[in-house]
C-alpha cells in the first residue's frame, strides 16, 4: 500500500495530484457564481492511496450562490452533508446536470472554505467548524 495523499478535481480541470489549499482559496473567499457556472460547477478533494479512496469532500455549486458539501468515508460508504438550513434538508433539488443535493445543505462559500481547510489538516474527519447530517437521515425520494 502506498502512502495516502490528497488529490483534487476542481471544476473540470485535470486532476491536481499535489494540491495546496492556497491554490483554491480564492474560489471560496472571493466567490463568484459565474466562475463556478463557467465550469462543471463541482469539485472533489480526495484522500487516497494508489489503490483506493479513503475519504472525499465533494462540493457542488447552485444557482443561488451557495455550496453543498458531502463528506464521505469510502471504507463504510458513510456520507454526511453540510447543514446550512436544517428545516430544508429533506427537500432534494437538482443543482444542475442531474446532480442532486438537499436544499438545506447549501452554505455560504466562506463556510465551505472552512471544511476545505480542515480537510487538508485532517482528511479522515468532517470539519468540526460546520454542522453535518448523516445522509442516511435524509428523506431521499425514490
């Protein structure tokens, strides 16, 4: 087994095999919906070895200027969604290109940045600086 590393797939660009948080910071702290809309509008930070994925922080942009985050453990397939509005977590929306997420999972980009920062520090744990809800607790449509 190889030493785990963080990789990044960001808005349609080639996979970044040696990402640094500073390279992506401005997309969150100087957020522009147009920047995210001009590309596929999603990003993925993964913690992986050469033969399997250990954890992933997936980020999805919506038309209203929010970002939904999903933190996943691949070993047991457990996932958590960021919580921006607990009362809207059961309302599932299409954020574009058939990418579905709970409406209540969208948070301000500056809050999403905290999770990205923390992923680089501790990639096997969801950030403690924002609220999360286990995906199994969400009422997904059939």
